[in-house]
C-alpha cells in the first residue's frame, strides 16, 4: 500500500506546475546568487589584492563545485525545499481532494509514508540537479577564464551529494509536517518561512550575548545546515562552524525523524471532516 501511495504521489507531482516552478527558482538561485553575482564581483570590484581575487575565482572553478553550492542552502535553498515539502503534504488540502484520495487507502500510515517517500525521492533528484548545475556553471566560468578544468574526486562528490540531500530533506520534512498540522498550504509556508528566516536569525543574533540563546541556536535548522556546509569548506550567508559536521548532520537527521513522526501522529488521529 505504501508503494501505491508513492506511485500516486509521484504521478501527481509530475503534473503540478508548482514543482517545476520551485525547481526553476532554485536553479536560478544557483546560477545568479552562487555563481553569476560572485563572478561579476570578481571581474568588476577594484582594489582587491591578487590573492583575494584568486581565492574568489578558485571558489567558482570546477575543483570547488562540490562545496561552493552547498553554502547557498542555508539562506536560499532551504526555504525553497520547505515550500516543496508543504506542497507534497498540503496539495490535496489545497484542492479539496484529501477525502477522495484517502478513501482509497485503509492504512493511513502507509498512505503518509508513501507521500513522504515521494518527497524524499524528489529531493534526491533535486540534490543531483544541484551538484550537476554547480558543475556546469563552474565549467563555464573556467572556460571563460581560460582555467584548466579539474573536478573533485568521486568521494568528495558523493559526500557533497549526501550532504545536500540531508539538508534539503530536513527542510522539506519540516514543511511537510507544517502543512499537515495547519491543513493550509499558505499558512504552512508562511509559518515556516517566518520561523526560519526571522525567528532563527533573531535567536542566532541574541546568542552572541545570551548563552541560553546560543545553545538553542546551535541546534536550529538553518544553523545546522550552515555547520554541515562549513564542514565541507563552503562559505556564504549563514555558513558558520557553530557545531561540528557530524553533530550538525545528526541534528538534521533528527529534524527529519521528528518531523515524520509528528506528521504520522497528527495524520492518524485526524478527522477528515
């Protein structure tokens, strides 16, 4: 029954324009914010030392493709994946088809697990796209600058892919659970973005002067995402080694497990009326 739910969710997602729109938004963020703007800065900002300029260019070359794009996830990619998670869980509520769909499934747990697995698979595909697009952009910059194209080893690429998948799955799982809890797609997206983009930044800011907020901030979603990115050698907004890479990865895995468990509890007890 879980497999049938998974097939149905993937079939539905393929036909939802929102998935293509979100994929395009994330791709444009990679192209513009990760590579194009940084390259424009490299080419046009005067007064920088040759070492600093070389370091900036190095971050845009294929040898750094496995880590550069990961630095964009805490600020840019995570919120997109949160919206995607909310879309997977709350799409039926949005269109008023939840009763009709669930009437075909006797086991609510199997139904919801199928939906969640669909989200995880879509996020895996987006993770592969993320690494591939990063490689393409970096190769284009290397060609424009006449630099040799040297790729990171398979091991580094595999670690980067797993790290991206871990980060985006945690964000997507939170959006998934928020949509189930609120039964309103717009509310879930609004609450998720308000929390991650405003409340978490506020907590992190207060953490510099209040130890309690610092302790709480170290296990927040965006902070843990930034710590994983920092462990790979990435840089960017929100990328700081607040905790070690393994600890941050464990926190992100915990977000995924807790979010899924909470979603199952809510969904099994819900009255569809």
